[in-house]
């Protein structure tokens, strides 16, 4: 048999084999996502979530000319479908409000001792894209990214913290990626990394609306000088499906103190 005939004979077989392998790969990702969602709550509870509000305390350090200084802040975080979020941090010297209203993002810094002193900054397109991805990640529980032109990439089985895990990349865009590590046996999320190098771990749990939420979120970022900055948020209360007015997320009027 000539090489030409051999190629004609093998091509359909090879294509079938490749299709079968890709099919299995996608099935593995689908199964892991299903297990991860089941670990968090029922499909009814996850699909029924419209909003979530976190109330807690943030602890980190700020770099000053005198060196790093411990910082604590009371924090409130709100996510509401489809693409709204608002984070309010009450620090001793200032109040920071960061918000996303679909395609508009803004930050307002206020002086709690003098309401007339404040500064409003509109976010760039890249910052808004990242906020939109972050909002989706906090409301969708790992499912549906393909409908937003994103994709899930199977990065295989790895060991982390002595646990066999499935690593999946949640790719919103080439510059917005969440690498998630799921416990193969339970579906529990062990670690999240971003394409920028942030490492996010969750500890403990609070149950609200039939869903398992983390009690503590620890984010580690590497600074330009090679040191690490750790931001720890510990939640005291989580409320689901409260309805928030659109005005809470909208860019505030410049004339409003």
C-alpha cells in the first residue's frame, strides 16, 4: 500500500482518536466543576444567588517612609448580578469606596472627619475589565464562562499542600486568568492564583442561603522589591439575596459630598 493510501486510511482514525481525547479532557473539567459546585451547595442554591454581602475586617500592612505599618479596616463587600460590586473599607484616616456598575468603575476616597473632603477617580478600561471578571468569579461558582467568550483550560493533575488536585485555568482574556486548584476527592477549592502572581487561599466556612462561603480569605502579593504583602479578610457576617438599588453602584455625582 502506498504512503498516500496509508495517510488516507489513518487520517479518520487519528481524527477520531484526537476527538475522543479532547472529549475526555473536557469531561474531566466538567466533572471537577460539578464536584466543586456540589461542595459549595445545591444547584438550586447556587443558581438562585442574586447578590451576596460580606461584612468583616481587613488586616494588612502599608508601606510608609518609616517602614511597614499594620493596618486594620472594617470592610463591606457587595456583589450583585449581573455585573455590580461595591467594596467599602473604613480605615482610621480615610474611607475607600470602590465600585463597578456594569461598564463603569470608580473609586472614592473620603475623609471621615470632614465629609466635604473627598476625591473621586474613574477607572481605566483595563481596571473595569478586571473588576467585571472578579464579579463574575464571585457570583457564578465556576460555571458559564464560555457564554462570555471565556474558556476553561485543563492544566492536569498536580499535588499541592500534599493533596492531589485538578488545576484549571479560568481564562476571561489573555491578561485575565484565574488558576484554580480543586481537591480531586472533594471538589474543595485549595488555592487560586492569578496571571499577575497573586495567591488566594480560603479558610474556614460560613453557611448562608444554603451555600458554603469562606470565613477567611488570605491574599499574598509579591512586591517589586521581592517582599510579600499579605491581605487577610475575616468575615463576621454574610447575607445573600438582599436587593441593592442601582444607585449604590452608580458613579456618584461630583457635586455630592
